[in-house]
C-alpha cells in the first residue's frame, strides 16, 4: 500500500492501527461485548421457541383434539415463562385453563 508520495505507510501508523484493533478486541471479549451478544442471541432463540410453540398450538387447535389443544397451550405458556415474558405467559396460562376446562381437565 503506497501513499501519494510513493512511500509505504510508516510503522508508527501500523502500530496505531494494531493497537486500536487490539483495544477493540479486548473490549469485546473482556468488557462485556461478547456477553451482551450471547444474551441477545439467547433472547432471540427463546422468543423463536415461543413463536414456534404458538404455531404448534394453532395446528393442534385446527385438528380439533381438545386434549392436544390443552397440552399445546401448556407448552406455549412454558415457552413464554422460559423467555421471561410475563405478559404472554399470563395470557397463555388463561388460554391453557380454558383449554383444560374444554378437555375436561380439573385443576388440582
């Protein structure tokens, strides 16, 4: 790589760039960047699992088996609990209760 004067970049410039890259890498791995990325990825996975459980519930409900609908509603509630989504967890616990009543399941 040559500049306008036909000279190669100085070793001081290379050192500055190397130090900047090293500092960035250290921050990412030891300053919480990697942990934040992992946490973000885990949240996405947990939400995707919950969305998949909702789709499975909808398939079971269309099929018409009341017991299977109840079981799937329970799995959706559990998925939202795992995702720490309290609003949707409470919503699906209500749906689970209704599906259980329709299937003849008595609450303990």
